């Protein structure tokens, strides 16, 4: 993560780490992929993981590798929307913004999952041309992971927050 060690960043954003692993596990169940071991949170690297059998087809791969990112981004949008729509006391608002930010920054797959995406893309593209669908996701997540050193995940969370609360941006230009 750059200035902050990965372990400390995971500790600050622990709700996002735990929710990511819970959702990843849920999508494994939905796609009928056997789970071998789960660690929802640990103060080391990786900060949590879901160990599972390899996906057998493109649908399973897309479900477990891509949907957690989309789902958690949507959850962040919902949380940020609550802080924007409802009149909340400042403490609750700060807690919800922190929760939304921690979920948004942890919505990205870690390097281990990115590596699994690549392995599955290679394996599945040998059997079926649909396996090539994983390559763009591998490229995008690899780029995001490299940019995380520069704080990209935090910028992503801030972008989602401002997407939901446009008055803040508008007021800067008026």
C-alpha cells in the first residue's frame, strides 16, 4: 500500500477484508466450488483468504473472481447513499463513511486471486474461446494492484463517495 504496511492497512479496513472474504466464500458456494479453508481476517499477509478448488468453467470463474468486486462496490455505493440521503448525526455519518471506504478499498482481489485469474484464463482458454474473457479482468486487476502502491484503492473509494455525493464536487466549482 505504499506508506502504510499491508497488514496495518488491512487492520484499518478490517470490515472490508472480512466482508470481501465472506462474499468470496458465498460466491464459491453459489457456483458450487468446494471450499477447503477460510480465514476471514488475520493481521498478516494475506489478511484473509478463501482457499477453494479450481473453477471448472468460465461461469464459475467469472462468479468467484469478478462478482465480489462488483458486489462490494455496490455495497459501498449503498452505504455512501445512506450518509447522503438521511440526516445522521456526525458520529454515525463518519462511521458509515469509514465503513463504505473500507469496503470499497478491499473490494479488489489481492495478488493471490489475481494470480488465480491468470491461471484460470490460461487453462480455460485452451479448452474454450470463452476463457479469453478472463484476460481483460486479469489485466485490469493487475494494473489496479500495481497502482495500489500510489493509493489507487483509496482514490477509487473516494471516487465512489463523490459519485454518490455530487454536491461536494459541484460546490468546489461554484
